[in-house]
């Protein structure tokens, strides 16, 4: 009986390791996607023109 219990423990341990590995890979993929979207958003933000005050009218215009 003890070898059967040890074998079941090994199988259970392998299942837990497999689950933890898949979860870690999934989480790292989600974090990488979030990081890339933040980088893309930052590059788009630099393309936006800032507003400058027109000295003649006093209104703010892109410039």
C-alpha cells in the first residue's frame, strides 16, 4: 500500500507543478501585453500637439 500512496503523491505533485507552470506563463503573457500597450500608448501621447496661447486673440490653439 505505501508504494501506491507514494505514486499518488508524485502524480499529485506533478499535477500541481504543471498547473503552476501554466498559470505563471499565462500571467507573464498578460503582463507583457499590458506593458506593450502602455508603451504604444506613450508613443501615441507624444504625437499629440500641445496647446499654445495665441498672443493676438488670447485663445489656445494647437501648435
